[in-house]
């Protein structure tokens, strides 16, 4: 693929991915008051996901399961080791406390995610699927656990009973 087309598709993938998430969040906000508007946001969010998927596939960014696990691990590791530490220092310098908290929460969760992907790759490399009863995610900070949630989130102290089960 030629460089300009690759750069354009990468930019389009980022934009479509952000639109997908933004519209999902907008739908959550509208849900109680405007359920049909929420449905419209969710439908268009799905369309944006379709666009993002098409762009990522055109870029060759979707591989086999082991390749995808490695890419996920590499992305989470980059966030933990490079991206979030740099972002935190800027937020700290600018005394942006809300941003600092958001970054701390994300970095802590991403570190756990990297470990989960690494363990998953070891299992999948042997030809097996993961043996897990469920995955639980804190709705405040994104801390993720396999199995039952803790009584309180170790990152943000949110009650474990509020974790979302997958």
C-alpha cells in the first residue's frame, strides 16, 4: 500500500474508532430520557465500527489469533511503559487533577490487560482456549479481573458488586 493511502486509512480508522466510542457514550447518556435517540446513537455507532473494521482490515491490521494477541499485548505494554507515563507528567505539570486520575486509572488497568494477553497467548499457543468462568470490569477505572470481583476495586475502591460481567 502506498504511504499516503496508508496514512489516510490510519487516520480514518482512528476517527471512525473514536466516533464509535463517542456515540456509544452519547447513547448511554441519552438512554433514560430519550430511548429512541439512544437507539439512533447505537445504530450509527455500529456503522462507525463497520467503517473502522474495514479500514483496519485494508491496512492489514487484523491477523491470526496469535498475531492479534501479540498486537494487543504490544499496545497495552506501550501504553503502560511509554504513553501514560508521558501523559501523566504533562497533566501533572499543568496541574490537571482529573486528567491525572484518568491516566492513573487507565495505566493500572492496561498493566493488568497486558498480563492477561500474555497469559492468553501462552494458552492459545498450545491450541487450547482459555478456561475462565467470566471476566469482570470496574465501571469507574477499568480494572479487570478473571472470575469474581474483589470486595472493592484495588485501584479506585469502587464496590466489587458494581463490576460489569462479561
